[in-house]
C-alpha cells in the first residue's frame, strides 16, 4: 500500500490533479504487479508543511475560479507554476498590494523569508525525488535594459536569484529578437512543449517578465499494453458521445469507491509521483464534485484509499491549454495588483508599476507508456507614462494624404508600395 505524506499529496496535486476534468472509465482486463521500493521522503519542517497546505488551497481556489468560466471545457493547469511565478512577484510587493497577494496566495501567517525558504527547499527536493521521473522547475526574470529606462532594485533580483534559482537577465526590449530569446528559454525548459508564451511586439511600457516553467515526464509503474488499447465511447456533458482510444489493464492500485465517486491512484516510477483520478458516479455532475474539492476533503479521501486489484479503462488523451488569469486572480482577491494603484516599490522605485498580465500555458499527453506534462506562467510588469525617444521608420508600404488644414479637405491621397530609387 502506498502511504501518503503531505509532501506526496502536494507533488500529486500540483503536478497532475487537474486531470479529473478529462476522464471517464468502466471495467475489465489484465495487468502486472511489480514491487515498488519505498523512497525516503525529504524531511519537511512544520512551516513547509503549512506552506504546502496553503499552496494546495490556492491551487484548488484558482481551479474552481477557472471552472466557473469554462464549465464544459477541458482545463489543465499547474497551480505550482502559477504560485511560483507570483511568489517571485510577491517579493516586489508592498502595502495593500502585498496584503492582497498574501490573501489570494493563501500566505497569511507566513513571513516573506519563510515563503522564500520553503520554495527554495521545494525546488531542490521535488526535482530530486524520483530518479525514474523527469521533473524540472525553472524560473527566470527578464527586465528592460535600455538607456534612460528604469532598472529593477538589486535587492529584489538577488532574492529571486537566491531562493528561486532564477535566471536574471536584462534585454533590449526594442529589439524584436528579445521575444525570441525569452520564448526559446521557455521552450528549452519545457522540452519544446510550451511555445510563444510571450507575444510580439513587447509593449513600450513593459518593464519586466517573471516566468516559471515546469516539465514532467513519468513512466507508469504499471504500463498499459498498447495491444489492449481499443476504440470505445466517451460520453460528453451534453449526453452525446465520441470515440476515444481506451487503454486497459488489471493491476493492484490504490482505490476508493463511495456514494459520489470512484477514485484511483496511478503511480509513476518508484511511486513518489502519481496521477489520481476522480470519476463521478453516473448521474452526478462533475462540477458538483469539484465544488466539494478542498484541502481537508482531499486529505480525507486519500486517507481512505485501499490497495485492491482493479480493472482499469483509461482513455489516451493529449491537451494544450492556455488562459490569461487576470480575471480569476482578481476574483480571488488581488485585483489591486492589476491597477496603477498597485504598490511594487520593492521591485521598482519611483512611479507606479503593476501587473498587466498573468498568462498560463500548459500541455499534457497521456498514453500507454506514461505521462508528459509541461506548464509555464509569465507575469508581465508595466509602468505608465509618455513614450520618450520614439521613432518612426517608413520602411514598408504606406498611405499618405495632402490636406488643406483649415477646412480639413483632402486634396490628394495615395499609397506607396515601392518608392523606387533615383541614381541621379
């Protein structure tokens, strides 16, 4: 039987819990039971255990807010990625903005030092937990480095470097290749699964991008036999049905069945990571089960799992998902951070700086061999003001007019697609 510590529940939830939206199963065939060695779990302090609980609460809250907007759509997020990107940003907040972010991120009762130290430990321990699972966490900060523009506070950059192992780099945001540089870093850290996280061109008022990237690749402890995969029906919320590739096996799993749902735990590698699936009983709406999701309920449900031989049917699936999270984060209590009333004076001195966008992208593929998943979150910081030193280079087709300014009469109008070249 796989016994769960809070640490394992954190790993499970923050990496792959949200798969529950995508799955519907039935019963029958075969599988193999293998001995799974117990791996030592890194010691967690009481503060770290509390932070894990808080991060889980934030993740569940964020997920529920997204579901309210996309009730009949596939959704896949990495709460850990969002929390870590905002955790770096939190280091730059002060006053009311810090309090709002603290409430939204469920960090009340923690000092900033405790938050940073806990994330530092989690980055180190999660990425080294299971040698049979590929799991990486990477952070970066890219700030505008142009003559006459503001520079971030060194203390803020140092904190993100020390505790989040963030790559900190200044770029010329006027250069279009700077977007390619940032996006290439994200692609490399997610094994090519997350592309074009930052859009071209970069806004003139953008000062900084704070980015987290996560990559996971795990092989099932008990793999599915591809020859057992067959076409089957998958039933949609509107009672219609669609063909899917249904994998199947019979193995010993951690399993729970009650009046509301069935649940099963599918381990990866040595069992330190797993996918937990919650399947509502026929006639019970998935959204009603999601409303019951809380840290306390999740702890209780997992504690009720028992080891049993289970006939498992699981559809193969692949999903790419993305969303701007401004609205859901504002609804969760940190709306002030998205306005010019925000206080990020610990990040930049002088005139107001605020978050213009929090964008999240994710990828997951589940097949007979295992699971590959990736996610990235970018927090974009902007300032206000009038552009200085702007230029306009007429180096492409253009429209022109000759007007009489008193009456506004257009005397001539034309377009130039090729100005030609006069050698005289």
